[in-house]
């Protein structure tokens, strides 16, 4: 298939969350038929609720800086699905993506016909298998692999890692993972493996207790970010510096993620200096000055709290425009209670997804705000009325952030005059 055809086929499978198929039998059968490509390189496996993508990006950056040919698998993407599979920090080409899709799709079809699997792998299972296959084909030495959903039954949990990392655990995807922090932690702890060292970021006590119990059961020591001694600490709106580590990702929450990444790199025998080269779009990302435009995919309450703390610390006296859109299956009321009071001007809109909550419903929930049907209309409204000294934050959904980022690439239609910062 062509690249557009492969993407259309994946999208036609339905939303990744709604069509999630937790369980490892299907992905194992597909990978076995492909010659188990996930066994051809070292794997660092990363689970968690928040910060796992950022932590993966920092670990991958550190490995690249040390001269290690590195694969990175993350989700979701912001603009193009190719972003999910990277080699040495660069998304695979559309040709590579479509070739990998053809191989995995044709393999899966044969397995369905022979009744070795019950149905075609899901969107996420398919792309995960594509990533594992491409990493082998492109001679990756170490792959950093982000869990999609949970851990224990996630399609990525077929790997035999050299290191596991668990970032902060919070409430999210309760319909799949459980209604308590302890239950969710139990699912995340499913990536821990006997004999494989593990790093854990700073955790809530109830999550840490579950992780400690699982590690004790497996007889593996945990290295805790909470035990890391931070010295010479400096932080500003664009990142932080401490203990000889430079983290270019903004927000105090990224400090713990950087510590976890540094401990991971140290465990792998690599210096953490390369963390300074990390790029992780759509997370407190400044894309334009005068007015300052910030993209942040804060799509759950923990992410909303981190964004709120950042805005209150660095932009307390600036007029704040908030462009917000969210998915129906998110804790929008809780996120709104955290974020909406910060906005001097609230613009409510929707990403181009059937899961998006209509702007009118968001306005009813917020009790205020102007509505726009899509991100382009919302940005045009803001550009017309915002002053150069204002701050504009686009948040609530990674899908919405991705659409804003894609719009910013088109300078003919981008309504702001500022260049990328």
C-alpha cells in the first residue's frame, strides 16, 4: 500500500482507546511469524501515566549522544503517524512506514486465514509490530519503547528488556486499568521482569508500595528518582539545570523525569549529558513569540496540574488566552476546574475527532468562554484580539495540539506574525 493507504487502513480500525485489545497472544503470534524482531536489539521499556513519553525522549537523546544507534517508539503522534517510530531522533520515512505496514498487515492476514489469531491486530498492535520490525531492519542497537496502555497486558510487553522505567502513576484510563492508584500501579508494574533492573520516578505512596512489592516478589532492586541528590538547582520557563544535568523540557515535573532518565542512562553505562539535546514537541512547547504561544497536551488531571503550576509560576501577570479542547472519555470537569480559572480569555473548540467533546458542551461545563468549531477558527479569533504581550496556551488534548502544530507549519494560513522561537 501507499503511505496514505496504510494510514487510512489504520485509522479505519477505529480509535486506539475504544478498540484497545489488552492481551499478548495476538501480538506474540504476529511477531513470531516475523521472526521475533523484538529480540534483535536491546530494549528499554517505559511505563507510567504521565511523563513516560518525555522520559523516553530523554533516554533516547542520551543514547544518541553517546553514539548508540537508537530506536524510539512512542504514542500518540501529533501530526503524522511516522512520528511514532524514530531512528536516531528522526521519524521513519513514509516509504519505510508503508513498507513495514505491508509486512505486518500481510503477515496478520495469513494468520487470520490459518486461524492462528482471532482477528487482525488493532491499530496499536499493528504499529507496535511495525516498530519492532523496522528497528531490526534498520539495525538499531537499543530501542526505547513506551507502553501504550497500562503495562501488564500492553502489546509492547512482549519485549525482554535490559531495563524498565516507571514514570509517575496517576488516575487515567480507569475503564481499562482500575479505579484506584494501587490498581493502576499493579498494571504498570506488569512490565517489571525478574533479573532486569528497574528505575522508578517519584511516586504517590500507594503506587510506590505496589511497585516495591512487585520488585520484592521478582527479587530486583529499584532505583528511585526520589533518592537522587539534586544540587546547584536552577529552573526557568524553558527548562532546568541541576547536578550537572541540563533538561531542555519546561516545567518542574520534568525535573523528576530527567532524574529518572539520568538514572536509566547511568544504569546503561551512558553519561546523561545528552539529555540536553532532547526535543519533545507539544509538551510546554514554545512555538512563537509576541504573543508567546505555548502548546501543551495536558490531557488528564495530573497534566493539567503541572500546566497550571507552570503558568502560575512563570506567567502570573500576563493576560492569558486558553484554547481548550478535550476528548469525551477524559476527566474534563476536573481538568477544567484546574485550568479554566487561570484563563483571562477562554476559547473552547474541538479537534477533528469523533471523540471530541463539542465546544458547546465545554462552554456549558465551564460556565463561560467563547466557542469555535475548530482550531483554525479558534486561532484566527485569538490572533485578531490578542496583544503582543499576551500569552496563548493551546491545551486539553494532544490531538488539538497536533492540529495547532500542523497549522503553524503553513505560514500562508498561520494567523500570527511571530517566528518559531
